C-alpha cells in the first residue's frame, strides 16, 4: 500500500481524529489478525461479528490507529471516529486512486467478470504495473480492500465490480471512477432484486455514471441488451464479439478442446492470430475484451497476444486440475444459468468419460425452478455421460436431464450423501465438472475429489 498520513486519511473520510498522534499508515485491514506495525484497523460491524470487539487484539499486534464508529475501550491508541466505517473506507479508497491518478478499468457483467478481469490484467501487464482484484473482493467492501493494495509503482488498476441490486454499481463506480468501463454480458442473475434482464442492464450500466470526456466503454456487441447501448455522455461504445459488425471480432476459430482455442482477432487497424489457452467460446470473448482495452491504451498486437496467451489459472474459476487419476474442471466459485450452460459445453469437449457435478444456483427469483430445469435440458442435449446433482433446486435440473435416456442421472440431497457414493460413481480417467453457486461450498467437493481414493 502507498503510505498515507493518519491525518491525511482523516481528511479523506471526513472523520474526527482523536489521540493527537499522527502516524504513517502502510496497511489498512478489517481483520484484526492481520494488523501489523503501521496498520490502520477498520472496525466494521457485520451481520455475524462486530469489529469493535477486536480493537484491543489489533492494538496488541501493533496497529498504529483505528477507524471506528464508537470510542475504543481499554486502549490509548489514536482513532478516527466516523458515522460509517464502511463509507469511510470507500472514501479513503477513492482518495487513493485520485492521488495516484492511474488508468482505471472497471469490469462488470453477469457472467465472466473474473476471467475477463484476468485477461485484461494479463494484457496490460505487458506494458504497465497493474493492480488487479484478487479473490472475490468485488463488492462495496472488497473494492476498497483491493484498492488498499495500491503501490507506488502501479500505473493501472483493473477492478472487478460485482452487484446484486440497484444503486450498488453507482456506489462502486463513485469509488473507482473507471475511465474504461467493460461489461461482459447481461444474464439471468440476481433476479430476486433486479427482476429481469432489463433490470440487470439498468443496474450494470450504472457503471457509466462517472465517465468523463475521453473515457471509453467496451461492450459485448453480441449481447442483445448491451448492443442497444448507443451513446453515453457523448461516448460511443466500442463493441466486441464474434459477429463481424463488431469493432473487435474473432473468426478462423479452431477448437482445441480442453486445450483452448486458436483464432484470428480482427481490430479496426489490423488482425493477429492467438491461442486462447482456456477452453470455451466465452474465453474468446474475454480475449476480445482484453484486446479492445489494450488497443485503447495503445498496446501493440505483440503485447496483446502475449498477454492473452500468458493468463494465469484462478482457483474456482475454470481451473483445470489433473490429479488423483481424474481431470477436474474446478468452476465452483459461483454459478447462474448462463455460466452453467457454458461450462457444460466445455465439459462436452473432453475426450474422456464426462461427468458433471452440479449444485443449486441462488438469487434467481420466482423463476428459479424453471431456470434450473433449463440447465438440465442443456445437459440432456450434450454428450455427457453422468450428471450428479446436489441440493433441492438441482433436483429440477436432474429431472429435466432425464429426458435423455442415454444420460445417467444421480441426485443427492446434500454433500455428505454425495461423498459416500462418489468413489463408486466417478472413475479413473474421468473429466469432472464441479459447479454451483458459492453458498453450496463446492470447493469442498473439489478437495474431496483430489484426495479420495476412487473404487475404479
């Protein structure tokens, strides 16, 4: 983190500084266990725990000061008192970005935010020192915590921005103020709050609220909703996709199965051939988005090509693991109908027996049963050998998949039941897709499959 004076932080968030002792702050944390010398410990009152109860613990570990909503007890540490610790962290993060005045790329959309963020960051790293979102730090707390990792040498920030309701993207955009906005697609996600895809579009495009002259918008032109965006604050979007009418498009596509895709990427000023190392046509879209951002920032074709081909694997995000005699497609971080279907299509490319272990999808609103059925219908239409479902809603997926008599379908109520039978169901040499919404904790299944001896 770039060093800030405690008094500077107080001015940035508008709080009141007590203790009369200024200090250099080199780290901001909401986890008292991670407090070190030079830390500002931010005490947040959450649903499960209150950070104010851990101020003494943070102090013992060397925290220089505290950001809090009530006066600390039993300690003489300097503190900044604020009406909302969360809002204060957001204000501090916005101040840090403005202080550095770096390139800011915001990544949003229903599906593929993380993989697109990784592709864009990998491309930009060919020319710039890049800060990027790590893990799932993409909400109103995660975005500030990401920004607090900003270092003096950073020249660009690629920030993933995730929402599940209206006005949340506006809140995130007010912090990041991206000068390049990227939206991947508009799908059936968070419908409990957003209603339908028109609501999703309205919520996601709140990202544009803080654009200025000279900024850029990068959109998936193949998406029926994003393609309707014409001009925002005098800024004409740049479109990417497979259709040749897009500004950036791909053709000459050669599918290498689970080894990825080779394609030609066309830009307004030239074309280049590239190997997209991760499988699935959606990864080609990510490469196109990264190409568009790269060209906006004047990267060469050689730099963009290198960035696309050098992308790192991310746990839980279509990470292919060859272990324990099986190939695991670890895509368990999250799920919605669009991403479920895309992952099943990739599984279908495997040259082995194909097994899908699918769980419930959350936040789908009143149509949740129908949307689970659609995933089952997709599985039934592919050449998958075994579908295993876990959870109550996923029974709808299983029942719909049974329309294909060649597809073996097994349903489990919970993970423990699955674990008891899995060694008999999954065979050495199988390719196994593991996918569900985050609350299903399917990372435990990935670990189980990596460690458990199979019967055959």
